[in-house]
C-alpha cells in the first residue's frame, strides 16, 4: 500500500510550525508496512487542496490530510472535501455525542454554535472519534482508495491514528513488517558503532539496522519484512541475543520502554522508594519520574535547591563543603543525595549539580560539567559528566544519565 | 515571487528525520516577501525528482531542493538535474577551490577522488560556495524561473541560504511581508473566537488572521503583505491596539515570547524572588522556570511534595486540612503556597495540587481537577481548573496556568 501525507496550514508554509505531525505519521504507517511516497504541505486554499488530492491519488492508495478542521472561518478542509466528493454537509449524531461528552468532562457550560457545527460532516464519510477535541476525523473510501482527514492538533491526531486508524489499516495488509527497537543510554553514537561493528556486518540481508539518536539516548531499530510473521520475529530476536553481551549496561529497554518507566517498574518490583535533590536540572528529573502514571507508589518528593541557602538549610550540605569544593563537586552532590534521602526517608536518592549553561562556566569547571550522585542504604556513588554547551540538552542528558545510574544501582543491589 | 521547497530523502518519508530544513527555509524566504506555495518531501528517485520539478514550475518562479548531493552512490540529485536540463557534468574550478580550502582548514590530508568528483556540476549552473562541506550548491536560471539545489546538512544549507541566496533574492523582490504573533493563555480557542468575533470581522482585507493552538496556549498571528513596509507595520499595530482591551489578562506576549521568560523578566524587573510547591505537576513548573538561562537570579528552589508526609513535614500543611478537605483542595494549596514561601523566604510562591490522571479521580474530584495558589506578601489567591484526562497535557496546562496567575498577580501588585 502506498500513501501520501498532506498537511494543510499557512503556518507550515511560513515556517512558523515544523511539520512534526507528518514525520510522526510517516513513522507509524511505515511500522505497519505502508510506504510513504510523498509528504506535502500546502496552504488553506480550496483549489490547492483539491489539486493535491487529485495528484496524490494518481500514485497512492491512501491519502491522509491533517489540519483545517477547527471551528473558525479559516478552517476550510471540510467544505473543500464536500466539494471534492460532491457530498453534502450532514449533522452527525455520533460526532455530536463525542463533542457533548468532551464538554461535560471539562465542565464547560453549553456547546457553542461553532462547536455544534463541528458535528456536521460530509454525508459520504465515516467519522473517526476524537476523544481529545471537538473536530471529528473523517474516513472516505471510494474505488479502493482511502482518504482520511484529521485535525492538525498533534495529540488529537496521534490518539486517533494510534487507537483507530492503525488497527483498521493493519487488517487490510498482507505483508508483515517486524520491528524491534533497543533503547541505549550512556554511550555516544560513533563509540557504539565501533562496539557493534562486527555484529552489524554479519547481520542477514533481510534485517535492516537504523541508528536513531536523540539527546542523551540512542535507539537501535532492527526491521524485517516478509510474509511469515513468526519467522521475522525469530530472526530478529536471535540477532538481539548476540548483541546484548557486547553492550551490557547500556541497553535499558525495548520498543515502547522509557527509561523513567523502566526505573519506576524496578522500584515498584523491589518495593523501594526514591527522592531527588536537583540543582541544575531544576525539576526536570522529578518531572520525568512523575510523568509516569502511578509514580506516587515509589516517588515521595524532591527538593529543587537552586540557591546555596536551600542546599544548606534543607539538604544539610555543609557550608565548608560549598566553600572548599563549590556547588558543582563530588562532595556537594554526595551530601545533597544523603540530605534528601534522610529528609524524605526514602530507600534511594539521586542528586544532580552542574553548570547547565550557556553561562556560568570557568576554566576549571566549563559549561556542561555535571556531578550526579546516587545514594542507597549501603553507599553513595558519584559520577562526573562533561556535556556540551546547550542548556536544554544538558538538562535532559543529565536527568537521563542519573536515571540510568540509579537503574544500574538497583540491579546491582537487588539481584 | 512564488516558491516551492522540495526535500529529497528516504529518511524524511519513514519519519526518521523531521523536516526542520524546510520550515527554516520557508521562514527565511517569507521574511523577504517570497510566498511558499508548497513544501514537498520525496524519495531519492530520479523520476520522482523530475516529476516534482515539472509540477513545481507550473505554479512557482523559484524552486529550492535540498538533499542528495553527498559523495556516495545513493546521492542522485546532480545527475538528475543534468538529465532534467539536458546538461553535461563539468569540472568546476571554483567549486574545487572551496573543497581544497575546506580540507586545508580541517587539517585533512588529500582530497579523495569521491570529493574531487563533487566539484563536477552541470554546465548550465552557477555554483553557490559551501564553506562548511564538500558539496557546492547550484543555481540554475532559465526563462525567468530559478532552481536552487543545496545539500541537506542543516548547517551547510543554512550558511549558504543566509550568506548567498537571501541577499541575491532580495535584490529581485519588491513585496514586503509583516507578521505579528500574540501569545494567549487562559482561554480556549472557540471561546476566544467568540470574544473577538466582531474585531475579526472588521479586519481590513489585507490583514490575515490565523489561530495556532497548542496545549494550554493559543497563538494568534496577523499577517499583512504589500509594498510599503512601514504601512504594514502600522496597520497591524493599530489592529492589535483594538484587540488588547477585548481580552485583557489573556495576552502575555508577542512574537518569540515564552510565558516562562515573560514571568522571569517581570520578576527580574521588580527584583522579586519565587519558589514553588508542586504536587501533581511533579517538578514540571520548576523545570519551565529554570529552562530560562539566568533564572537563578529570581528562582530559589522548590519542594516537590508528592506524598502527604512531605506536604506536612516540609510545607507545614496541617494534618486536619488534609483530613477535612483532601490534598486536592483550596485549603491545601493555600497552605502549600504559604509553606514554601516561608521555608525558602521568597516574595512569591506558587503551589499546585491536582489529579493529573489517568487514574485517581472520583465523582466529586474527577481526573483533571487541579487547584493552584499564588502567595505574595499581601495575600494568597487560589483557583480551580477542570482539565482533561491526558496526564501529560494536564501537567503542562496546569504549569502554564500557574505561571499566568503569577504574571497577573505581579502586574497587579507591582503596577
């Protein structure tokens, strides 16, 4: 099955918004074996939308368009699709049901006229429920070709694609594609490539390998395509078993795993609790931990100690330690970790202190110098990291490195 | 002048790489008054490239393509352009000069044969110097239409666009474009549309309005195009002045402003300090505040109080308050805000307690119920929000709502 993605919106054409919707959708469709032949961004103009649809259907079986479904006057996708299919707008009871439900959930008073009109859809489509917004998705099918129209709001679109569209499209496909993704932390891309070079060279031709680096993480994705699903899975799993002993400690998870989730599951499993004391990461580590639903089971709380007073008064870091070694030092992070562990009475504690940048560095401690400590009932270990000069990336890398240090400590102590 | 951007590369079509090149180029061209009518991503295939060029030139005067100019076999753009223009590859002395210069600068030994071949370009183009890589850009001009081919490596492409292409194109252009973006918090898209309906209807035809919603925020963009730059600016500013009194308190900034930055600047300006006590947002509010470089000037720290023990022991929330009203209540957030303000001795304090979801709701307090308090030296105010059932969005919306509450308090107290 070949597909084209069409994103509608002037904001894309003036460069105000980066088209992350299209790349996300391309990735999802690719995972179920659908080839994307073109991605197109066009303006909110009727004739442009119609011309793009005509062209796209010349080479694609599936066209997915996003955007232009809001309640306001500049949202013209629905009317354009009516004209394109020679259809009429019709009030759809199911679509209205979801709009009313959303209003009730949010405690909004009455459905406004503009929102009521969003329940009107062309009479030749099925609606795709939108549980996160007022614009329903629309699924058109005509002479073996499929057109799907979705709102451009990323989280609305994503939920509709994951929960409704992908399962429906999967049923139509005969070629299987099997992916397995390994999540890796604590090693750079080129160093990793050296470590696994021989393994990579011996991979069978039908298995493709992709490096997908992100700040502080690398994903390695293995892909095989074919008619026998079980065979694909067996061959990929065999290769992963060969890979694991080459990079122990770096692989923290597979497929949908997130480091913060893996660590949370370990804490849950061993009935251990955690607290954090953060300086340069400013709450981002706590945010990662608490982004996991149910984290209150193992996470008690944190102190964000941006100023030295807070480090001393709340975390019991000694004034002499700060004076002799500075806030970014092994001695300080160790005292911070012990301080928060005692204060919140947890089994483990993580502390981070560093220079996130872009300013505040010195010759001795340049921007990107980060100390991280992990305290358990038995010991406090600390590690120094030398990261780059981008504040946002340093914060994320430091938090991920801290989580991986904790993960390894739990595995060591609890195994 | 109308333009189309064509990005070449399989990595775009499988969603491995987000097309940030195109949005950056679109922004640069737009700023000099060039209209982007389409952005297209296609595969590394000759026939796809040729078909896209044919189509693009039907509606555009300028086509810019990126990618496929590397030294390896899968880089086919140059050969395809030769075929497209019926041209021949010719060794270009200027292009070779820049390649040799780059090798000398980087201390690389000798120019390899593969890199030498990169100095061969179609004989009907001018080269565009590339000071950061070995692939020269190419500028074709034929019957009043321009085709520009650039490498896909972002920093190589950007330097060539900024230093060479934009100045050349500017000389050809007479039309200016002026944008102004308003950032809005605290009101939903359709409510906002209702509030400003009359203003929107009276906008002069040459001013276009776009709604750009994000979780917890809306951007409103006004755009005008014409020959007189000063006139465009004046007419947009006049409309913004009419809009401001219609939605007081909701507009927090313009153009590149971020709410966390605006709030930080207000705190700096008035020499005030801030601390936060977070429950359901789990550190995300602190993360937003500290994502701004220099925030240590006004931000002292936070307590993330996920458990009731931490709320009582560190923030001095009374056991009876938690018992009678629960952790998600007006009384509790007010005590949390006062507690952290006293503990860290700051001028302002924000506290948040709520049910982020997806579980933990009840009939009385459904998922998405969030209480936020802002304490100053004079008062503690609290507000209740009813958000949705998506944990990540609830966390972000709550943090943004809290920052906007603080912003309004500072404006009220310090004006």
